[in-house]
């Protein structure tokens, strides 16, 4: 089944403790992206990648890191999480970005206390 | 800069009513795509439709229909004879040719269909 898999689904952590949210896709897509969803703000792009070793900032990149060492994986790293990073995170992949749209993972609900 | 506005934060209807979700967008590009996604209570994002800027034909899929009007920069979504299972958050999104991979979302509309 074609899908984007992200883990974990739920995560509670403390301020400053480094964490990684994993993302993997099995569709051989070139494009991958991370979004965060906050009430009243919709989804905002954090980082995106157009291919292996090619990444760039989205609209809200502060406090996040990403890497794209393999085509299928695109982990999101929070080096020192803070409470304002409490959010619902989505990983997504796309055959070619515009105009194909994205297939989204199931989401990771992160709480930073 | 691209922008999507969904002015209706919440809509509540009774089952079998028709409901329209509004979406207004801003773009300087002549080539762009518009999308609708559904987010049910379980949280995942489900793709519903994609429409390119050169195709203004209305689309109908079962109880769902979409009205794309470039003159008013709108891409509205209508559910006919709503059902409880339609209860979800609905997002409109825009992707421009010049923005590459960026998909810009509206704020979302929470639709509640009551039995």
C-alpha cells in the first residue's frame, strides 16, 4: 500500500530534550515536506526537500532541522524543543511537488512541557 | 504572495441539509492548482480534489461538488444531503507554479453534521 509513515503518533517530552520524528514513504517520491498544524492557522510548511541532500526552509523553520540522506526518509529533528512547538505535525510526499499535491502521513501530536 | 482564506471557522448543520464551504485565494501566478483536503476526527488528511487554473469546469463527485470561479478567486465546496460522517475539518489549499513544492493552506472549516 502506497503510504507515508511517520512515528511516533503521540509524543510528550520536556523542554530542551532533543527528539526526532521519523518519516518514510514507499512511493519513490522526489518531494517531501513537513507541516505543522495549529488551531486557526491551518497547516504551515516547516521544511521541504526536492531530492536527496536537497532541503530548504518553509514558512516556519525556526527550531527545527531536517535531513534527506535517502530518498524514502525525511526525519524532523527538534534539537531543543520548547512549549511553542507543541503542535500536530504532518509529513508529506509528492511525486513532483506542484502540481501534484501531497500525500500526508497520519500525523504526530507533540506536546512539550 | 500566495494566500488562502476560509472565512467560515465553524459550520453546524442538520443531517440532509446542503452546506457550502467557502475558499478564497490570492495569487500572482497564472498557473496554479487548488486542492481540498478532509481531516476527520481521527486526524489524518484525506485528499478530495485537485483543480488547475485553466479548468473552470465545475466538478461533481457523488454528494460533493466544487465551484471554481477565477473571476472571484474562489473555489467553493458543496456537500449535498450532508451526513454525520461528513463531520470533519476541511482545508482548501493552493500550489503555485513559481512556488515549487509549497502547498499553502487555508485556516480550515470545522463542519459538524448533527443527526
